[in-house]
């Protein structure tokens, strides 16, 4: 339904509600102007460097929620661009990378009607290549067991809830090729406690991958 409304209703910016494109120039600038290393505190064991385009607040938060929960898939473009700029800043002059999205549970994908993180990762990979950086999308991860609801859990409880919940897909096993392949950048939309990204890094490292960093669109201001 969200995608239908996205097509037929008059467009308004998801960040500030002014008539116009899905994300107006002002809100796009807010989202893309401050890529930085933003680590959760406390950070879970095994969490790689975690970079984000901005804080999970204001226009950025409203845009992410509209994209992910309301099906406004037209926001994928500006959000993916912010993600690509963030990865470019984090990687500096580093060479080729594999871009690996964090997978969603099948039930969540059915409920939303689309794969928000997978779409962002695919578009961000295209942006990276357009900017001259060798990058390959690899849907290397899948959920191998169900996890409980994360709402209300502490960072320690989230880590325990997610432990050993991710494994490799066939494509992941083929592409990672031990420690001879390019380093991995893990992609998600939001980092809160870092437990999901740490679990993704664990699964990839167990297969011999070199996890360079994690990149997200936004990061919550979580403090111990």
C-alpha cells in the first residue's frame, strides 16, 4: 500500500513535509553532510568500526521510518546516496570491497513488502562504482534461527538474543573465499546497540572474511 500511495498521492518531503521530491535538498544536505565514526557506548565485543551518515533524529529519522515502515521506496535513492558517501569517507583510498547487507527475517520482509536494507546496499554499491570505487554487492548473510523481539532489551541482552543467529548463504560461501577476497563492509539502516552488526561480523569472520567496517544511514545517540 505504501508504494501505491507513493505513486498516486502528491509528494512531500519525508523529512520536513514540504511539497516536492521524496527528500528535499535541505533535508538531503542534512543527511549527507556529517558522515562520521559513531560507535555505540558500550560497544559489543566484535563490533567493527561503525560509520553513519548522521544521527537517528530529525529529518533523517523521519526519512528512515517512512522508507522502512511506510513503504516509501522512492526514498531509497537519497538514503543510499548518503550511505555511499559515508562508506567513501570511511574507506579513504582503500581498494575493492564487498558490500554485505544485514538480512531481515522472512516474516519482516513479508510484512513490509520490500527489503529496505538490501535495496539500500544494492543502490549504494552502484553509487560507489559510479564514484570510481570497485565494489561488489554480496548477499552473504541469512538468518539461521529465529530471534526474540529486541524491543526493551539491554545491549547485553540483545547480544545474547542474536548470538549465532546469522550464517552464510551459498553466494556468501562462494564469494568470501577465505582470507584472499576483498574486505567486507557490512550495511544496515540504523545502529542502536551494535549487537546486530557484531553478530553479522562474527558470522563473516567465522568464514574467514576480513570485515573492514560497518556503515549505516543513521546511529542512535545511545549512552551507558
